[in-house]
């Protein structure tokens, strides 16, 4: 802003001396212009400082609340599992269903807290990725196996295709696991009735491309530009009352881009969606 004010002052002086013969009037005009710019500069700077402070306080609040919630939620989940196991006393068959509801909602809250903690780390530049070489195909197979029960319960078929002799990639295995889990969870969750999810991994130049497609509800065209924003959920997903926080894709985008890759998607409402990301190959 200081440079801009100096430039405007010089330009005002040059223009003034060209059209006004009285030096005092020229000086007065330059002073008035500079004063206006200084006031605007102060207002803009002050506004940005308030925004930055509000953003900092918001991040600190999310971080503190998430940490404070994590311990009691873990204790609650442990207590529910202990009660359901019958090791602390017999429970009636009718009560088991209520305990299952408690367990499910406890797990949902734990997932939300975990996502909030990651978002807090991202916003405070404290999300550090451990770079290591690993096999993306093997990691994907592990995740698919873990999701077999969920897919079966959702009447969804998972098909996996990988090119032969794929090279290893370079990135944070734990964080990238979360990305794939989120994409697969979304694909199954947003596929209604008899669905199919296809995962494909292939090599493209110096990158490995991961692609996951489904024949689910799809994303409305007007919602697609917001899809990677925090807490955003498409309007048609809300109609289906599908669970979610709207944080998964935001986190996935941050992790992929910080790993040196790119992420994107294509979708048509009522037809399905295809999400993809690329990751660099270690040379």
C-alpha cells in the first residue's frame, strides 16, 4: 500500500502541474489524495487483521474442542464394547440393539473429531506428510477388503483393475489411506439399490493415476464447483439423508496436492461420479 500511495502521489503531482498553474493548489490536491489513500489503507489493513485473528481463533477453537472430545468419546466407545461383550454382566437381547445404536453414533462422532483435527492441522500448517515409497495397488487391495462387509450390506459390487508391474509411489501411506477410504466410502454410500464401484490404477508418464467410478446419485451441475469446499454436501445427497460431514473431499484435496499430485472428478446427476487423483512416482 505504501508503494501504491507513493505512485499515486507522484502521478497526482505530475497531472496537477500539467493542468494547474498554482503550486499550492497542486500540493493541496496531492495531500488530499494521499490522506484519502492512507485512510483506505488503514481500513483495509485493519479489516484483514480482524479476519486473520478470527480465522486463528476459529482454528484454535476447533483444535481444542476436538482434542477435548477425543478422550471421552474413546472411553464411551470402549465402555459400550465392554457392555456388549457381556463380560460385566448379562444384557437382554432387546438391549443389544440399543447398544448398537450407541456404538454407531459414537463411531460417527469419533470420525467427525478425527476430520476436525486434520482440518485444524491443515489450516495451521501443521499437517506434515511423511514421504516414503510404497505400493498403491497393495494399499488399495487392503482397503477394499476392509470395506467388503459395508459393500455387501449396501448391495454394492466392487471391481478392482490394476495394470501389471506398476511402479511404487512416493507419499504418506497413512494419509493417502484416508483419501482412498473416503473416496470408496462415498462411492458405496452414494450408490443406491444395486450398485457397482470400479477402481482402476494405471501409470501416466511420471505419475500413478487412481480412479474410482460409481453408478450412484451423481452430483448436480450447480453444486460441482463447491464439491471440495469444507462442510459442503450436494443438495441431492441431503435428499437421500446420507450421512456425512462434508469434510472428506476437502481433506483429500489438501493431502493429494501436498503430496505433489492432483485431484479431480466428473459427474452427472442420476448417472454416477468418477473421482481421480495422481501421485508422483519416486525416481
